[in-house]
């Protein structure tokens, strides 16, 4: 706890904070929350309360109290966020799928997505100082993929000498061993973190061969070296290494199973040099290099024939420079430019493919009076493979009075076509279909024709040639209330209304038929969709006995629809074939009414959470109960019209209750908890949800030369 | 974003749907709907190793709407048949590669609501194997293809001009043997279940 406050204080000290005085009592949640320093929203350090866009910050203490191990554990409990499963566990923000949110570590993007999903389970949380979540398009600062928002993981900095070790064991033979050490020798700081995480997996469908989640084991090593050469010149070098192996065994058709090893490796290196020329000028040089690699080797169990032997290797390198200029605390200008080089090499690609991207961004922040905060920004991306993008964003915050503040932002976001959409060259040898990226399509169709595999071309391949980036225009409007200053009530609440209009969504479409009756698919800009909704979040902190209880709650209402479907429904042109309601042999057709359309699949109209955190620092006790509700959401079409319009096309809504208690005694903290207390499972539709999971952990912390915390 | 495939309609279809012609004489005796079950359309076994169909003849099953029976392939150059089935491909006995007077139009609406051929309907014909009156491909003609399953698009009625110049409406109900309520990857494909109304008197009345 003490450490946390120190870290915050250190972060907030520079002249680049807006200079607002820390308000309120030191122990109150609201003052802490509002003064938490956030870097993600503006790429400069800002107190969270002053920002004109919706931002969530989750601190180290809260992550610990939740008993979270991996990033998905933390994010699934946050208002407005859902964890969705599609080739891994990804993040849904404001109704956008996982490929539309950028996941950053210390401001640098993680790479390695499978079918667009970045597996959040890859990220251990033991080395995280805080997680910052910015909702709404942030392409004006971060470029591609920051369409729905940005999640930035801020890792520990070696501010002092300390160490900790923790061990945890729980259901499904899940074990976690974490250790970290921070060393400080004058101007040099060193932080090192290690984690070993393994599980026997679990099986929700014992009748089939193999487990729902196969056994896996992974290791994470990360660290940071900091050197403060002078007050003005500082260097930080951080690195991370992640490696996972999974023993797969899965049934691919009745009676046939495949088995083998899957490996994932991920490493990155990030030196950052900060030079503060004067109070008014600061220059930051960053270099980021990362590699993501997977290897899969699956063979049929019965005849040992190969089923899938593939690899994937992606690299990403980026030098960047950023200049911050401060003018008497009222004007702040940020300018940046960089160059990005990306490559991918994989079994399913013809050859090693490369991208380059040159970009520049600016941001001007103006505080004309103490009530107003205006931010204007934009980014220009010149990419080697698709058209140039310009992404502007404007946001403003106005303090109505001591209690209420209004905030609003409007911006443009984009997502570039990814490697898969441009270069995939994949013939599925088991089922027989083919998928080609737009740049591969012409040559691949020609190859199929030469081989006599092409039966018929359905769509002119030229239509697929000029694939564009997907783009969105978004508006966020909100009001934030803090009843602390005026009424001395420890209550904060915020409401945010959002609307995103997305165009040129890239979809797969059949281009040709093969002689085996299967299709050839490629990617094309097709649909226009919108997502809109409201997010409400609040917290109330009250003393209970000698401790304090924080009650938090959140709710999101979401509507996400395809505009073409809405139009067709309006014209009465969408029908369904009733297989379930009527006798099956009739297979009668009925017209779908506009109000029966449930929107895009996998989006819950209602999501909510209720969280109770109790702390009694004197006795070293903390406890939490968190309830997370995910309302029903569409899974798949069952009446042949492709859209979500019938009750049996939904997955039932469900509630998860997670509890944890911990007791600290001197340097030791014992924690025990149960996730998914009610043991809710849905093997068919939610395979990533294991049943009830218990765990217990012991943590030892060494904090020399302090009074303890 | 979860891909949501939409069957986009041609502008032509959009324009012609509302023009239900109510002025047809009502004195004509109503014609009855007939359902045909499990019409084999060149069935084949799919080799799970290669994905290739095995045992197919590559021939169309020709069907006479007037008589409600199949017509021998030796009669393919006559106007005795109206519609032919081979896997997902449907052919019509009309056009430069056929000998009949047939044609087809894909109407959007329900089978029961469609009482007559809407005004302004233009019948397409089979001009070449790549240019058929009923287009092939997912979302383009009568079916959607997703998750290895062929499903007839609900609300698609095939307006047919028969080989001998009469009119009919056809709705494909299932592509799988015994028209299972929920076909699976193991359902036997290439077996059509469809219902139709044939008007023998040469009028465009389909009720």
C-alpha cells in the first residue's frame, strides 16, 4: 500500500503533471482515483480526473486483492469489458471484437494475433504497476488497431530495493510461482520478474477424446534497467520473454483424434531515452523490437499421419521520437514521428512478407481556464500496403461545478488490413477449402486453374485487389461526478454515452468454387456496422469498523448492428425458416420483424458488475466479493437467415461470483479464494469458462528499511 | 467483429418485389402446392481425406413440374423438363444452352404471399455454364453456405417459366436427406426437398 502511494507520488512529480494540487484526504478512494497518473490517454503523464475521455485505471493492489493471475482475469471484471473466445481469449470493448483494441506494454504494442485475437492469457500480472484502459478511438496517437480503445500495461519500475516471492496452487492442478526483485543503487535501478504458470487444463466434455483446455505450462521473464545519468537524462531498458508449451489432444471428428505439441514464444526489448532539455522541453527516444512465434505439430493418433504442422513468425521493430513542449501549464504540445517495420513468415504464407509504415502525430492540449481542458490531436500513417490514413481526434472537458464535469470526444479510428487479409495462402487439406489474402488471390486462382481444381469463378477477383483499412467515426459524451469536494461524500460516478460508426469492415467472401465442391475465400471490404450504448460506473467508500469497504458497480448497455441488415429488415426482406417452432417437415418461412433483430453475434445487450472490497490495514485483512453479469448474447444462426433473430440463437446470460480473502502477517500474506463460486459452466457455448476454481497462495515480501506496509 | 454474412440482394430484386399485381382474374380454380422429398441431385460420398466427392455422375437430375416426376437425361434436349438439380447447381430449361422456353427469377418474399408473377419480372435464362438463370454461390442464388452446411435462404422463391412456357413457383426447403430440422456436418447432402405450385393454364396465377 505504502509502496503504491510512493510510486504514484514519484510518477506525478515532474513538471509535466498539470500542477493541480492533490485534493482531499489521503485515504479516500476518490482522491486517489482522480489523481492517479495516466499516460495512455495523451502519451504524457496526466492525472486521471482531468482527462476528457473515458479512462479506467486498475492498480496493483486491486489486482492482488482479486487474486488475478493473468490479464484476462483482471479485465473481465471491469465495467464495459467482456472476454470473448475466438482462437483465444480476447477483449471486447464498446462492442468491438478483439482485433480492434490495441494491447500495449509500457506504451508499445504486443503482436501475435490469431484470427485477430490477442490471447490475454499470455500476460502475467505480477509485474504490473497499473493497467490503463482508454475507451474510444485512439488512432490519433497510436495508429492502426486502436479503434475501440487501448489497454496499456504499465510495468514496475525499480524505485527502491525490495523483493517478493509467491506461490499459489489451485483447482485443475493450476500452479503459479512468481518472484520479483527491485534493486536501487543511487542512480541505477534494476527490476526483475519471473513467473511459472501451469495447469492440467480441464474437461467440460468427458465423453469426447481430449480436454476442453489441454495441459500447458508457461514461463515469463521480464525486467527493467533504469539509469538516471543526470536529472535531465534518463534511460530505461526493459525486456520481456514469454514461452508456453501445450500438450494438445483433441477430437476432430467422431472417432478421430489428433495430438501433439504447440509452442508459443514471445519476446520484446524496449530501450527508452528521455532527455529533458528544460522545464519547457522534453524529448523521448524509444525503440521497440518484438518477436512472436508459434509452432504446432499435430498428428493423427491412429496412423501417425500429420494433421497440422505449421509455424508462424512475426517481427515488429519501431524507432520513435516524441517531443513534449510545455508553455506555462496552459499549453502543451506533443509531436512524434516514427517508422515501423513488420514482417511475417508462416506455413500459410507464400514467402516472408513485409510491411513498413511511417507516421507522425501531434497533440495540442489547452487549459484556457481552470474549468476547461481541450485536446486536439491527429496522426498521419503512410503505409506500404494500403492507402494513407489521417486520424484526427478532438476532446474536451468542462467542470460545471465542484461536483460535476462534462466530457466529450470525437475521433476517427482505423484498423489496417492485417497480414492474413493481404497474404494468406492456405489450402485446408482436411476439409478442402482455400483462403487467399487479397494480394495472393490472382496468382493462387491461376495456380488452382492450372491444377484443374477450379470449377467456377463467382466474383471478379479484381474486386478484391484494393482492400482498404477499416475505419470508424466515434463520439463519446459523458459526465463525471465526484461528491467528495462539495458534499464530503466518498462517492464517484460516471456516465458515458458512445456511438461508433464503422465502415469497410473486412469480411471473408467466397470468390470461386473448387472442383471438390468447396469454396475459395478471400477478404473484401463489405459491411457497415454501428455500436452504441451507455456505460455507468460508480463507487462508494465507507468505513466499516476499523476498516473500510469500497462498493463499486458498473453497467453497460450496448446495441451493435449491421446497417445493411437494419435496412433490409425495414424493407421486409429478411425471412427465417422455422425449424424448431413448427413441425420440422414443414420448414415454413416467415418474415423477420425489425425488433426481432438482436444485432451482431457475441455482444451482450446488458453487462453489469458489483464489487465489494474490504480492507482492514491494521489487522492485515482484506477481502473481496465480485459479481460479474454477462447478459445473453447471440451465438450462431439457426434458422438460415444468417442474422440473430430467434431465442434459440442466444447463449443464456450468466453470473459469476468471485471471492478472495487474504491475511498479512509481518512479511507474509496468505490468500485464498474461489472463482466462479456457483460453478456455472456452459460446455457447448462457453468452453473458456471452467467450473468452480479454488486456490490458495502464500506471498513473502521483503521491504528493507521501511516500517512495512 | 464477428463476421455477419448477409445475402445482398440485387437491385433488380429490390425493385420488383412490391409490384404485386392484384388485377388477375380470381375465377380460376386454385392450384395446389406439391412437396417433393429427397430428390437425389447427383449424390456423392465426400472422401474425408481429400474433401473430393466420390461416386458422382456429374449429371443433372431433370424434373418436370407439370408431371411432378424426374425426366431421363436422354430427354435433356426437349422441353419436357423444367428444372435440373446437380449438387447446389440448379438449371432451367431455357436460354442459349437449352432447348426449352424456360426462365427463372429469384423472388424475395414468402411462398404463400406470392399469388401471381409480379409485374415487371424479367426471367433470366441459362446462357452458359458460368451464367445460369439461378446464380451459384453462397448468398447469390437460393442458398447460403456456412460452417460446411448448405441452407436454403428463407424468403427466396424461384419463379419458374417452364420448358413449355407455363409458370410455377418453387421454394427449396432442404438440401439434406429427409430434411432434418438441424442438419449437421454428417447429414447426407444433395437430396432436395422443395415445394412448388404449377399453373397449367398458361396464366401467371400461382394460387
